[in-house]
């Protein structure tokens, strides 16, 4: 959780955790493309220290912290992370396990997903990497409404309880019943990187003669063993999945998501993740809501220069 409200920024002698170079990169990218976006955000954290090193939040071309801290957006296929974690812990699913499914992988028809029509199979990790809707719809049914709802809640999603099997399948695939604030998406990435432990994160490093930040453990939301399976799913997104075009060969784990956002009347796109995969040091969230759909814009390209910069720092 953030330890202080943003209003404290008005006080003197407050020292932030922001890395000036990373913040500069994030701001310049979002401002450059702001005429195409209704909303945009980039957040980056130092996982071990629990410090937010960049928080760039825009409504159009206007800097607005509420976009990152208070505004809720459809989580789209980012919610497949919750479905995946529930499937690992409830169903004991492994990354290479094969799952049967019906329908095209990006279809939106649960009545086909749950049928036995023209069944094919795909590994769990590739289904995650490619964001296979029918697979995650079926997994949601196997996990069950209660379990999926509980995992969604404890993984920082704002969720509604599914009312029937179709609603449950659509929820598992990321279409309905789940929203997320960008700051909560960053908490989720930090938690995954910390192998299921929830650690505090902050934007305030210190206040002279008053406060010095020390990260603390706030709980556990999944077992450590789950991380070792989960990271293979995140790796597949970059190696063979929806981020391959942009990050093939990068030591990055991630998850994409996209959906038409009826509330904000625009097309939302997410890219969330962490790196390096085996020993995560940085977590990130990149989100845009486009004024009109443009296949040439991606939240991956927005955050890629930051990944490049921080990867060079690690080396």
C-alpha cells in the first residue's frame, strides 16, 4: 500500500523514491503520444526496496495522479493472471500440461468454449502466452466461481461474483467482472516477483526528521512454489506469445491485455510484468486508453525504453 496520500507532496523536506532518469523516459513517451490517448500510465518499482521509481500518469496531455492511484479500468486479459494462479493452486496445473479447448483463441463466445465442438489442445503456458480465451474460460469453470472470485480479490482486482457459467467463463478470460487501478496492477507484479508475498510499496522515501521508509511484509496470497510455475507462463508471453513481436530475446516476463472500455469510451491496452525473470529486480505496468483503435500503438513499446535502460543498469 502507499503510505501517504499525494497531498503530502506539498510539504517541504519530502524526498521521493522517483528515479529522475526513468521518470523522464516515461513522461517523454506518454507526452509524445498523448494526442492519441484518453488515458495513459507507466509505473515502475524497485522490487527489493519496495520503492516506486517512476509514476507517469496522464489524462490526455494533462499530468494526473488520479489516473494511477484512483481510476479503475477494465483489467482485460490481465485477469488471466488470477485464473492462472487459481488453476495452479486449485487444479495443480503445470506449465506443460495440455488443455483441450473449442473455438478460435481470441473468440468471445463462451457457449462455443464450453462445448466439445472441434476440440484442439494447447499447453497451459502457451495458452497464457497467446492469451487463449477458450482455455481460460474452461479453466475458470474448473476452478469454480467462489475460488476465482477469492483469488481475484486477494490479487488486488475489483471483482464481481459471476452469476452463471457463461459469466464465469468470460470472467476467467478477462472480459467481465474485474477492474483494476494501475497502482494495484503494480502491487500485483511486485507480489508475483516476491513469490507470493505482499510487500509494502511507497512513493515517499523519507521526510526530514520525521519518517524513513522501511518495506514490510503484509501477507501472502499464493505459495512460493506457484511462482516457479507462474514465471514460465510469463516467459512464454515474450518468447512465443503476444509480446514476441516487441521483446523476443528479452529476459522479461509479462502479460498483455486489451479490451474495449465502455466506461471510458476507448480501447484499453495493458502490458504488465517484471525482469529479470528468474531473479526479478524491477516490476512495471504500462497502460493506454486510445481515443480510437490503432494497431501501431502498444503499451509494450511505451515501456520498452525503460526496460532497456534498467537492463543496462543491472549489467
